[in-house]
C-alpha cells in the first residue's frame, strides 16, 4: 500500500530525466540581449557636435513650457472599451 503512494511521487522526479537536453536553450534570450545592446562602449561625441535627434530650440521651448505649466496634454486614447488614460 505504501509503495503505491510512493511510485507516482517518484515518477515526478524520474520522468524529467528522460527528456533530452536542448543545446539551444537560452539562445533566444541571449539573441534579444545582443540586439538591444547596440554599442556597449560608445565613443563620446566630438566637441560641439550636434546630438543625434536633438534640437536645442525645441528643447528649450519644451523646458520653458514645462516650467510655466503650459504643457499641452495628450488626447486620451480608447482601447476597445478599456480606458488608457492615466491617473488624474
């Protein structure tokens, strides 16, 4: 009687040992990490070089609007019945 209860529990530990080891296990995760790391040690920009995608006039205007509290609020989106608007 005791052996009947022990065999199913023992099977739970022995059965996974029968599966083959996948040599590519974790490759997808390593690939994703490599794709997200464009350049782990980027060279500093040259002195006076413009920042890629940067615009000083627009940036200064955005900071000024933020400091004055006149930032334009984005329009809320609808997502199929669920609201996507943040906390008020």
